[in-house]
C-alpha cells in the first residue's frame, strides 16, 4: 500500500472513530494531527506523514484529561484495524508506517 492510499484509509478510520465516540456519549476535539515542522513529536512520528491524530475527549462539556474514554475508543480503533495503543500517549490514534505507530 502506498503512503497516499494509507493516508486516505486513515482519514476514513478517524471519521468512523469520531462517529463512534459521539454514539457512545463522548464529544471530541482534534488535538495534534499533521505536523510539518518536524518538532514536538518523536523522531519519525506518524504525525509527520499524516498517519497520526490526537483526540481530546469530553463528557458533559468536561475535558477528560485522566485517560477516561480512551480505552473504549482504542478498543474500537483496534477493531477497525488501527495501530495498537501507546500506554503513555493514550490520546494518540495512528496507522503504522515504516515500523512507527
């Protein structure tokens, strides 16, 4: 699969994840997505190739900063073929590229 094909697949998967989050009672804002300046993320991060998206979860208007909700969203992300969760970066959703997730 080319990078472009994977980017388009990722965009559809993120859309499905967002709809799922709202269906189960959460609201989201987009955090870091594409990063073109090469700073702020690990070397080779999926954010640099448009295959990483950070999501902020809200419930009843309150930002859940303790990781609440991400387990449910990552369970769904796993079902639709997303990369495994990163324990220290739970708000990160990605597709693997060149061994980086």
